[in-house]
C-alpha cells in the first residue's frame, strides 16, 4: 500500500485485498483535514475583519479630527476667506448700506456718541463713554448723601423740605415717665410706665 504525499491518504495497490477500513480511514482523514482548514480560515478571517474594523475606526478618527481642525481654522478666519463682496451681501443692490433685513443696520455710518431713537450703530467706546459715571441700576446712599428733596416720615424724615424748631413740627412733643398707667395721653406724648 502507498500513501499520498501531503495528507497520507491510503492508496491500495492493485494486488491488495479490498478493505473497507482503508476507505473509512481516508474519509476520517479528509474530514479532519477539511475541518482544520475551515477552522484556520475562520480564525484568519476573523483576525482580518478585526484588523479591518480597527483600521476603519482609526481612519474615521483621523478624518473627523482633520475635518474638525479645518472647520475650526476656517470659521476662525475673519479675513473674508470667500472674498464675499458687498454687492453679494446686498443681493446685487448698488447701495453701500446693508439693510436690516440682511443683517445690517440700514446706515452707512457709525455714531461714536449714542443718541435717543438713533438707528445707527454705536461704537463700543461711545457706549462706554455714555455710561461712564452713571449709577448702577441698583445702589444705596447714606443719609449724609441726601442733600435735597423731601424725605417722608415713613423713611425717617420730617415729611417737609424746611427745618423748623416748633414742637408741633415733630412726631411727638414730650416723653413722660410715671409709675401709673395714664387715663389719657396728650397728643404727641410718649408715656413710659415703670
């Protein structure tokens, strides 16, 4: 009996008696060899697929980073990178004024000093100068800062603009200290019972 070179299948000679076991051994060897081959192909294929997935993920990350960088660079460029003209902004109009409808101010000039009801843009320096020295919308004053006007009684004042010295100008006239509860109290008097 002879054997094949690569897988050692049995090759009976012409004068060998037929033996079914030889056929069975060859079939088992074929089955095992095919199984090992398929398993190896599966392992190699899975490894190749994993490598391909990783390569795609890496390429996608690189591409996203590149696109993000290009977008950031482009949007940071404030030097008119597309060479847009005023006529293009105005939609072909001949005016040098950008209308409010197109995101402009409707004016061809800018004020350095803000004025009431103006539709012109104001420079930041103009706004700063106009607000300089103005009080904040919420602030306090001490009594020493109040030099004019009428401070009402409810806020600790006399309710008038002039200072007088008669006792009738004050909220009370006298403070009395006594040991009994009075039956009547004079108008404008404070009575302390001790």
